[in-house]
């Protein structure tokens, strides 16, 4: 059974629900690509393990305190693996303090200076990210492999369209799927020639079409785990859209074993977007899944502000469960029948509360927010205690 951060991850009621849904609704089925499994620290990647969510710190690594604080915030929102850049000798000097403080595996991000990889491996890195476009000669790669073997590190081959090797750019004329794949295969061979197999591969590009085509081609060629990403995707909104289109299509096709959403935003936001992407596809479950309407003049309460407040106040809930928040009775009752807890707007400041799909009681506008938070917290606590399960509206159909 997979372990994350030292804790065993047991199958969740929501995961059981998703499997049940797939068994009776084939249009929901996602058949994941079969890959070898590697370990990044204590986190399994590939081989049917849960798809992991990664992010990367943006503090100066030399500032150990600030970097650890940011790692902690990323851990709090669910990051499974966190990458930290190692551009200088000063960055790796106290790298062991960072790896010891972290509760999740730390990946050392290496560009240009292969010696930083050797230092990070000695100081507790669980994985070394190397870029074929700038890591240097095969002799340097061989030294990195020896350090990885000696310290039990995995390696990620991180091919990027923006930093392809010069010979490949000359051969193909521009970054293209074939060039990204060839770069990856060349460096896979280097690792395999040194009898090193604990690696995963990424072929990233900021162009969605290029990245998706490269990943599809690579997935058909190799059996190693694949790290997905649309690199330099943009800001929070634009980058989320690009990443969701590119990575979402790959995940829907069953491709991908670990993901990083690259945003010009705080790394905690990357983690949240990554989990929402996986939740939308039924590939991971964490926290409260909110179903809410865009609102209109029929709304019985301010849906937008209510959802904003609920998402903020329920961020601490890690238990998988569902909540519907709809402003009127057009679709409110139907959506509430599908969720653990539902609220549907009514007239005169009086709104209907649904529990496990059934109408239960009314609540006034002034009490609604606190009341819904209390209901969610109580249901989450009951699920964790084993005295309740996440609501499955399709249990009979599955049976």
C-alpha cells in the first residue's frame, strides 16, 4: 500500500466510489499507461501508484529558513514532492538542513553545474533533476549517476523545448516532438549504460501541442514513469487553462505518473491546481469537492461570495467529500442529491440543507455560512473516525 510522508494511504471511500462509477459508466474509465515504478524517497512514482503532485520553491535556496517555511506551506496544501533549485555552491552548502526539515521528498534541480548534483545527493536529495541540454558531457552524467547510486537517489531527465541540445536543434531546425523524444532517449541510454534505472522523464514545452505530442510519442516508446508539465504556462488563470488542456488531455489518455503545474504564482497555488485537475478526472481525491453554480438573478443568496468564503474556511479539510452550493431550485436539488452536503437557495432568506442527497432542514441566510462549515467538519471527522462514509449516490447502480 503506498505511503506518503511516512503515512500509509488507505483506499478512500471516494476512491471506491470512483471505481464503482467506472465499472457501470464506461465513459468515465481512464486506463492508465503501465510503467515501471521508482521510489522518490518514500513516495512511489509509476507502476499504478497514485499520481503525485509536485511543486517547486521560489525562495533563494541559500535562505534556508525561508525555503523551509515555503516547503511547509506547500506540504500543508498537499504537495507530495517538492523541488528546490541548486544553482550555486552556497545553495547546496546547507541543503541537508532543508532535506531534514522537509516531510516530503526533496528534488534537487540542477542546471549547468553537475557538481551541484553531487553535493545535493550527499546532503539528502531524494531525486536529482538534470537537464540534458545543459548538464554537460557523458562523463559528467556518469559522475551524477555514481552519486545517485551511492545515496539512493532517483533521477529525473528533464528535457525542455527551451533548452534543447544544439545538435538536435541543427538536426530538426526547431523544437519538435521528435527532437524532445530523441533528447530523452539519448539520456535514458546514458543512464542505462551505467546500469541505472531509477529514473523518470519529462519532455516539457510551453507550446501545448508540442508538449502533448512529445509525451504521446515518448509514452509509446519507453516504460519509465513520466513527469507531466506544460512549462512556463503563464499566470494563475492563463497557466491553469493551458496546463489543464495539455496535462488534462494526457491524464485522460492515461499518460502521466507525477505532475507539476508551472505557474507564475505561489507554489501553493500550483499544488491546489494540480489536485483540482486530478480530482476532476477522478484520479486523486483530497479535501472538499465543491459543486457550485455561476449564479444569476434567481439566486437566494450571494453564491460567489459564499463559495469564496467556504473554500477559504474549508481549506484545512483533507478528507475527500463533496459539497454543493447552488443559488436556486432550478438545479440545486438535483446537484444536492449527488453530494454529501448541499445547500440550495430559497425565498425570504430561508435555504434548504441536504444531507447525503436528501432534504433535511432549513437554515437562515445569516446562519448559513457557519452552519455549512460545521456540517462539513462534522462529516469529515465522522469519515476519519470510521463512523460514516463519503456519500455515494450511485451505490445501488454499482451493485
